[in-house]
């Protein structure tokens, strides 16, 4: 049951606007919503705990969030026994979550990655925490995860499967709840993986964890993101940015970091992965991307959200809102760095690179992509400017699962 304290005060103070978006005031922090969440362990024991939505503040650098003392403790334990939490935020995924976790004879799955971790490091504690956001009685995801718990106990008893059930929407809320659980359990490594993302080769996830443990500071590790082979012209258009760009940002499909370095992310933030990338960027270093480690020995394979043109345009619109929202909050130094990630190379540089490979169709499709993309971003910029001028901020961005994000192995 969600309880909203002093609802009228919350509604009154929420009208603060920055960049056309809701931006919290000091008073807003008093009115964060609170709810009970249920934790179901593999032995069927149940724990009820509280979760409070995080309104703020934002943390813009890992060194500002993690004290020097804790940082030294983290680095000193890098070569010791690790306790790994693999967090899977999910919602309405009953049609594919079983295959993603357990798999079958012909499909790769998450547990094949975890088996490799336990084979190489049998002394490590490894636990999968699936956070299910229940939005309706028709969602059978909870029942599926309970079945996974039973089968995992028989097939892979050395790995625990824990289920968290919460009523709050948004992926960020689910991530925050998983991180709170990991900190409560004194885990050392936190891996976030989307519920429709496969890793390859079979040691990919272990390779990401080892890359983190081998780093000489607090970092975030991500694999090379691969949208998979396109099944339509539209998917090919949307895949171009991945095929002809350098990976320098941690994709939300798969991220690995120290548990203690995970910040509390305000629940209304849409671009969780871009925010975490900005959080680990070091604008004071010669190489500001030094704390964002893209592991070239690891790949994350995931079908692009919005595989048909209608869903794709919805995803593009939501993405444009999310990017503008983050940029309106970021400090200037990090905003410049994030804009470099978003823009990547110039359109002309990309066209030249594609043309050098003799792919004239992709040259044409890239032009089409920018003809579609630029007007959407311009229209949203205009809308947000009007909202900022009249003090009517945009408070929410649609986080619901897109109908086009069917599981890759279907």
C-alpha cells in the first residue's frame, strides 16, 4: 500500500521547474512516498521492509558520494572473496523471464554466466535478485520467478535467487531497491542486467566483474552493446549508431560496479544509464572517461526497443525527453562530456566512415534517420522551453515496457 504524506503540500511544491522539467525543492524531500516491499527468499521465508522513493539530492561524482575511508576499504578488498548481487529489474515479463534466467537446451541464459563465475570462484557468494514491479493482477511474473527459485535450488544450489515485489513504477525505483538490499547484505559487487539481455561469450559477466576488480579506482564496467542482427529496414536504421560508433557509455542493459559506489538515484530520472555514466566521468582528469570501462571481451546482446516504426518513434521521443531532462540537471562540466557521448561523431564523419566501407544503403538510411530524429528533438526543445516559461514542468516520462521489446530469443 503506497502512502503519500502531506499530499497537498507535495502537489503545491512540485511545480518548481528547471529546463522545463520538475525539479525538487527542499520541501519536496519531506513528501517522498513510502511503501512496503516484500522480499521472498529461496527457502520461502518472507521479509517485509520499507522503501521510500528518492527525490534527491543528485550526486554528480562518485568521489563526492563515497568517502575516502570507504573508498580505501573497497580497494583493499579487491583481491579477497567477493559477494556478488546480480540485479534484474523487471515488469510484466512473464512471457520471457523464465527463458532468460534458466534457459533451455537451445538458448543462452543468465544462469550459464553464473555457473562460470562459480566454477572459477567457488568461494564467492552469488545471488540473483529479481525485482518485480507489479502493475496489474494479470501479471504472472511473480509466479514465474517463484518457479525459477524452486528449479534453481535443484539445478544450481550454490546460487541463491531472491524475489523482491514492489508497487512503485519505474526502473530506477527497482534499481534503488536492489541496491539497498545489496548494501544491507554487505555485498561487494553489483551487476545490473536487463530482463531481455543475453551475454556472450559464456564468461562475459565474469569478465566484467574481473575488469572492475582489476581497476585501480571506483569505476563502472560495461560490455560492448550489440543490438543483434536487424530483422527489418527500421531496425537497421536504428542499429546504425551502434555499428558505426565507439562504445564509451555504459548501456543500461548491463552495468557492473562496486555496491558501495552506487548512488541513490532520484526516481523520476529517465536516463539511469546515462546518469551513471556521468556520475563516473572525471572532468578533472586528462582522460575524463577513465572510470567508465568498456570491456571489449564482453558483449551484451539485446533487441532494440521499438522494433517497428511506431514503437520506435515512441522510444525515440521518450529518449529525447530523458536526455534533455538529464542535461537540465547536470553541472556544466559534465554536461559538455555527456553531449559528446550523445552526439558522437558528426553526421558527415559517420557518412564518410560508412561510405569507405562501400555500404551505400547505410549511407541513405543514416540520412533518413537524421531526417526523422532531428525534428523530434527540436519539437521537444520547443515544448520544454514553453513549459519552463509558463512554469508548468513535465513531471513524468513513460517508463512502461514497449510493445516492440519482445525477447531476443523468440
